[in-house]
């Protein structure tokens, strides 16, 4: 053993899962901040068409809240609280909202994502409706995809090389 390496008992006690589970301060701070992160993400998605932000940014903020929970309490605990099927449905639902909004504009006689065609008598209302639906779709999809990527990367069963 080299002099600069920690002894075996110190090295084995510093595994990532064990380290976070023993960090009371990190767990308490995470429990206090995660709800605010999630609310901020929802706010950014809901008001994205009116100001800075939008579906992508809000979706990443939401995913960051879920990923923080998974990093602090463990990916298995995140999977237990929110089954992966919820994120699978979120990916499909978000893409369906986006594509459905574009398809509705096409069927109304406009081009893909021509929001004004959603309410031709009041184009401004159609614009607001279209942008809102697209922002919701993008936010749900981005949140679901980012969280799913984290869960896939953190799953030890998926990271083993088969051979």
C-alpha cells in the first residue's frame, strides 16, 4: 500500500450510496429544496411563452429536482416513489402534445405549428393556445427524458457489459 492511499476500511466506507445515506445535512437540505426546484420548473414551463424560459428550460429544472432526489436518496428510492412507467408515459405524452398541436394546425388548413389556425377567428388566441401546448409538451418530454437517462445510467444492472 502506498502512503498517500487511504486504508482499506476507509476506502470501502466511502462508497457513493453509503456516503449520501450517512450525510444528514445533505438529506435535510435536499428535502427542503427539492419542492422549490420542482415548483420553479413548473413555473418556468407554465409561463415560458410569456417570458424567459419555456418548456426546455423548465423540463431541465424539473428533471434536476428528480435527479437530485435520486442522487441523495438513491436511484432505487426514486424508482420506488415514481415508477419508470410514469416517465415513459411522460415522454410519449409530451411528444404527442407537440405533434398533436402541429397536426391540428395542418388539419385546420395551415402549416405545421401554425398556431393562428387553431382559432382562425381569433388568431391571437390560437397563438397563445398553440404556444402553451407546445411548451407543455416540450417540458414534459425533456423532464421525462433527462430523468430516464439518469435512471438508466445509475442502474448497475444496465451498466454491466454482457459477454
